[in-house]
C-alpha cells in the first residue's frame, strides 16, 4: 500500500472534524507548493514580487513599500484588492476558508 492509499484509508476512518482540518492543511500545503513552483506563463507584471525587483525595506516605511509595490497598478486593480486582508490573511495567503466575522 503506497502513501496515498494509506492516507485515503486513514481519512475513511477519521472523524469528520479531523478530515476537515486535514483538508484545510492539504489546501494550505498545496497552495504553498504551487507558489514555490515557477510558472512558465508568469511574467514580471504577473508577480508583484519578482527576482528583478528585490524588496529592500531596511530604510523604507511600510507605506513607501506599498506605494512601490502598487506603482504600476491601475486604480481599478487597487480597488479590487481585498479590504479584509488583515482579518482574513490565512484565506488570502494559504487559501483557507474565510473565518466568520
């Protein structure tokens, strides 16, 4: 029995609460894995943080950093950024479900 088969069998026997937590962990892990894999279709504009534009924040305020990262964005793109990013950071970073308000 390979690892995937063992995992499937363990999921079948686990309580629903454990399965739900495992599912969230799997989503988070997959999201992190996907972000670490270089995309063949990605362009520098697709990635706000790219190798050609290192982030150096030693003498830069957070406001200055945000202004630099959004400098090439249109007003419409900026308006589409989430307003609940601080409260729901796990959702936006790892793909976890949003927490209830």
